[in-house]
């Protein structure tokens, strides 16, 4: 595999000066667009999740002309809606020692020192404004009896900095952003295009100038031009087929941009969430997350004897292995996600799994119910318990939950600089779709924070600096670049329809997902990754020969939508394996079995791998080029994570 | 378990539709209703038939994408459950099920079980927000909100916008959907400034969209997957009447 380092391409544009004042100084020096000129600029925002909706609404408020796209029937349904647990902010309302620096530090450490200090610091800094903004919009966060906002500690944090709205934080935050978006739609600044899928990025003279979309109702392909294109299209966990993401979540927009020149960074950094409901059969279409806030009050265990046939409540403490509490006495059940996931996998691999398929571990609330009363537990987790009951038919107030890790979040994504612009000028990437802030592992409650930070408080500033050069620039769609992109999209659609083979898109997706899960999932080895790099192209070959898509392209065709996404997952899955193979170290969610401490913890190699791996696409069938962005740490000292 | 399904098939918005019978065999009781349809669809595709189109995304009961009528009940027989969270263990082998899309003048069918619910978005656009531009918000804890009030606002805000309320209402009214958003925002101190214009704007938009009028059947509350209370409708009506008496009109919003 070739991996030359082309220098000078990756300028992260991190401002000079001390960490604490970089963003303030930078904002002060960014060029502005005169208020009267803003309406002369068109901005395309693809995605209406937290990142996209907040960006589109903010652009509209500023006076830009915005076109916003999503594939669902309404912007309110973006995958962000499903986030349960909460959103972090360094408000320090609890006087428990939190601060911007501590949130920054925890995030860099949680990311296993593979993120950019400057970006993370800015994220922590603007976190406090996010809460103010959301509360003013009417987001009904949980409150204390005194009427002030309540917080909880979440996902390994030792301070209470997580704001939440029962188990529906994502829903409430998204509805807040959606409502702000609706206000702008009503005001005429934003035009919304629901049931539209972006199928290509149009690049002209090296700049992003528009997109090609397919209308998912009529099948029409349309050209949309703008002065800048913002992608906020979410993550790619569905490459594994089974994940906690919504069924439609996909990598297509990001991947098509990648094929047009945008670098894809850290593809192998994926997060496997420790607390999901185990799969129950081969019809399984997705996995359901049980918020990790449950780990605050639930205790994780398996029977010491793998053949223990007793019902869990009949197994006395002495015969239970509370393995996280045993191995990590100071963090116990609150170790970070990757540590919890890995440990669950190893006990199940050892044959100690519970449930009919022996594919889970217990998450037990009996002690908490005894200590706090059922009512308190119901207040905290009522809707999660209900959801668990609906799915499994078991009542978790009585029988311990069964949980197992599942793909959940992807830290990797399109490479962006400090201004959230990709290496393709005019293409900006926000939210889960970019790689920027979480390093090799994301802490709980920080994705919502990042999505809203990007959309409300970063991009509205940084985009002006780019646009300033293009005042009065025309945005035609009758150009060669648009025509060529549209023709390629049309040919791609026709290609799927012409194969008329025997297998469905889902059947390929399942098989691909299994390969990526087995070899590029919770734990990876060079040998396994090499094997996956043989299996994936072979299966892809078959896909292009033997796929069956019913119907035509001029109407609703959900199978056609799936086929496009699966095709991109093949290419992405391959890149993930290459990236994982290149990174001969373990860090965060990327565990290479060859690189572990004697205690079985991820062993980083800071000397060699303290870089962002940004991959350049060189065309189908050609090896991609690796560009390295070195990471420098000035404010934090690199340490081996330890949660003992 | 084996089931007989009669499913509404309609090729496109302007095409005629009809019920088509499908016999499905060996359904796993732990699968969800949508997973049962997934399996059927895979079989249809393999046979060269057109699979059944239905909206879905999160499959966790929160995005509000899914929804159709099963034997006359929106989202099927289980209370407070969206069809994506309905599992087959609640049916018996030999059952016959009739699946139809939401039926409402304001929700035209796009294909099979898929309808156009954009009318809901337009109702929100008519005032279902608090006007606070990014960056202009005061410090969050400056406005304490008593917990019981915050809880009530939250319970109204839980609406997922699926449209089951409209589908189940004999009149096809959207009052529960609209009332829930009016109540959520009008209960909160932050929402007071636009309280009247919001109620007027949203109610009038709802009427323009062709939804029916509410006769307090309360079928909507019974079928709502989030258990949104019809008290919210009463609150909306109060705010609307009060505003109308004061001569308040819908806010005209202009872009910056
Ligand atoms: C079950 C679950 C629980 C979670 N809980 C938490 C939590 O408690 N706290 C936390 O911080 N994070 C949580 N996360 C993570 C967090 O929800 C996501 O990372 C975040 O919401 C992503 O937001 P986004 O705006 O980047 O993308 P998304 O919300 O995924 O939005 C993507 C948007 O892009 C559009 N789109 C995608 N592709 C295309 C295309 N090709 N054409 C047109 N439009 C397209 C979609 O329609 C959608 O509008 C959770 C995630 C899951 C799965
Ligand atoms: S698919 Fe989201 S609510 Fe059913």
C-alpha cells in the first residue's frame, strides 16, 4: 500500500496565540460580509440534524439565502432526534470544579489524544452559549425544584455538566433547532427541500459550487448552485448494517464529496457503544441504544459460572462477577465507552454471555431501586425502561436488562480545518460528518454539543471569511461541471437498475456489515484487516453483478435509495480497513490487538501516530493517498489513560 | 406464526389504489412489525414484485416517520406505541390484518403506506417557535421555571409529529398536534411575548391546510404514541379565542 506524505496540502489554519484566546482573536480577524450584501449569497446546507438545522437557521437569521436539504419527509426527523442522554456544557452550575479547561481536557483525554487542541478548546468555550440559546428557544431541559436547570454526570465525567430532557434530549434540542429553522422558512430566507437526497458535489475550478439531488418522490435529478456548500449529513455507523443509527443514516453525501476531492479523515475511528439491546434474530434491522446514563445507576455483571441456569434474581452476589467494578475500582461502571464495550465483548467471547443467545451482559437496577425507590428510577429512566420492555418483552424493573455493544458513532469523517472548511474550498462540513473534535473516541453527551457548536456558533462566523471573496459572483447551473455531475449521477442510477441480478441491496449490506464488524469492529488485527481487504472487494464485485433493484427511477423507489448507499459503504468499508491497518497502535475506539498494555488497555504510539490520517481518493480501483496532519499538544500532557 | 395481510397498494399520488392480499409464513414473534414487512419485501423483490413502500427511520419510536393503520387503529393495537416499536408477539398466528395509510385530505398518499405530511411543517412555520436569533439569548439560569411547569411543557413537547392523531380522528382534525406545540411554548415564560400571535397563526394555518374541525372525540389522545393529553387542545383554544377577541393577527415575519 502506497502512502506518500504530500506536504503543504493540509493547513489546519489553527490561529496563533494562547489556547484560551485563539477563538476570540480569530473571530476578531475574520472578514465580514456587510449585512446588506448577505442576501446576495446563497448557501446550500445538506442535512437538518442538530448541525444542519442550527446552521441553516443561523444563516437565515443573518440574511443569507439558504437552501436546506434532507432525505426524510420533514427536517424534524433527522437522526439527531434519537439522542437520549444529554448535552455537555461547562456551566459549572454545581460548583463541583467544572470549567472550560476541564471540559476541554476531559474531551482531549477521552479522545485518547488524537484530536486538535484548538478545536476542542473552542468547543468547550462555546458550550455555555449553547445552553443559553436552547433555553431561550424553549427547550424544556430538566429542572430542579428551585426552578433552575438540573445536571447529571454522564459517561465517565467526574463532574455534573450534562443537561438533559428526560431520555429525549436529542428530540428536544432538534425541535428547538427545527423551530428556529421553521421561523426562517416562514421568513423566506431558507427554502427547505425535504425528501431530497444529495447524490453529488459539483466542483468547478477547484471550488465547491453546488450539488446534484434526487427528488425521492418523483425521481427528478436537480442542479442546485451556491456560493458555498455545507454538509451536515451525519455519521456512517450504518456501514456495519446493524447499528444504533436511524435506518436512513448514510455516508453517501460525504463519500461523493470525497470522490470529488475532499479528504476523508480517521475513517477507522468508530465508537461501539457499550449499552445496547442484543440482537434477537436474523431479521434484526437495527440495534437500540439504552442510554449510557443508565450506567449511573445500573450495575453490570455476568454469572461467574457460564452455565448458571438460575434466573438472575436468584443468583446471589457471591456468584456474580461485577467485572467493571472489579477491574476498575475507581470508575467502576462509569469507565469510558470503549473500555466498557471491550470488556463486554471479552466476557461474551469467554462464553459468559447471558440471554437466549448468550450474547449480552446484565445491567441491573435492583440495588438502585432498593436504595432510591422505584419512583426515582422511573423519573430518571422511565422512557428507556419502557422502550426496553417493548422491544424485549421483559420488564427491567424486575428482570435485569441485557445489553451488548453496538456501533453507534463515528469520530472519523471529512477532514476540515479550524474554520470547518474541507480541503475543497467552499465545502464546509459540520457535526458528525466531520472528523474534528473527538479524536479516537467521543465522550458521552458531546456530539450534541459539537453539532450545535458548529452550527450555531462556529460556521456563522467562519463562512463569512470565505464568502467575502465572492461578492456578486454568479451561481449558474448551466455549466459543464454541473452537466457532467448530473450525467454521472444519472448513469449511476441507471447502472443499478440495469443489473437485474438476484440479490437485494439489504442482503449485501448485511454481509458487508458482518465483515466490517468482524474485522474492523471492537478489536482489530493486521491479519484480520488484510482479510477484510480481500473480502470486501470480492463482495463488491458480486454486488455490481448480481444486485436486484425492482421498479424504475421516476418514482418512489426505496430499494434504489438503499443501493446507492450500500455501494458507498463498500468503498468506505475498504477505506476504514486501510486506515485501521495503517495505524499500528491502539487509541480510543481503535483497538489493535497487537498493541495493548499488559493490563489490556489501548497502547498508543505517540511518536509515530500522533497525526490525523486524511485520505485522498484517487479514483476507483486505485490506492488512496494518505496525508498526515501532525497533532501538537501544548496545553495538555499526553498520558496513558487509566481508569483503575 | 402465519398471518394474512391485506395491504393498500398505490403506485403513486395520482394513481388508483387497492387492497392486496399477502400470506406471510413463519413470522418470528420477537421481530418488530416493520421487520416483518422487511422480510415480506425481501421476498417480493426476489419474486420480481414491487416491495411495499412505507416511511420509517429511527425505528425507536421517536422520529415520527413511521405510521399506518392496522385494522382500523393508527399504529396498531398497542397503546402508546409507534408501529416501529410494535412487536409481533402481540399478534396470534392466523390473524388477518388490514394495513392502510393515514387517511386525511391534508395528507395525500404518495405510494402504498407513505403519505405527505408537509402540512404539519407549515403549521409549525406559522408560529411554532420562539423568536430568538442565535447569540442573543440571556444566561439560561436567569429565568427559573418551576419544575411542575417545566414538566408540563415537556410533556406537550414530546409530540413526534407522526400524524396518528389526524388519522384516527373521525373529522381528520390536527388539533392535538397543533395544541401540543402551542401549549409547549405558551406555558413557558420564554414563549409569552408571542403567545397570541402563535395561537392565531398556527390555528389559522391548520384550517387552511384542510384538516377537519375538532369535536372532542378524544380518539387522538387514545391513539397518540406519546400519550399527549387533549388538555393541550383546550389551552390552545383559550389562547386562540383570547387573541381573536383582542384582534390579534398572525405575525408576518420578514427575513433579515
Ligand atoms: C441512539 C443514539 C443516541 C445518542 N445519544 C446521544 C447523547 O445523549 N448525547 C450526545 O451528545 N450524542 C448522542 N448521540 C450522537 C448524536 O445524536 C449524533 O452524533 C448527532 O445527533 C449527529 O447530528 P448531525 O447533525 O451531525 O447529523 P444527523 O442528525 O444524523 O443529521 C443528518 C442529516 O443529514 C441528512 N442527510 C444525510 N445524508 C443526506 C443526503 N445524501 N442527502 C440529503 N440529506 C442527507 C439527513 O436527512 C439529516 O437531516 C446519539 C446517537 C444515537 C444513535
Ligand atoms: S421509525 Fe421513527 S418513530 Fe417509527
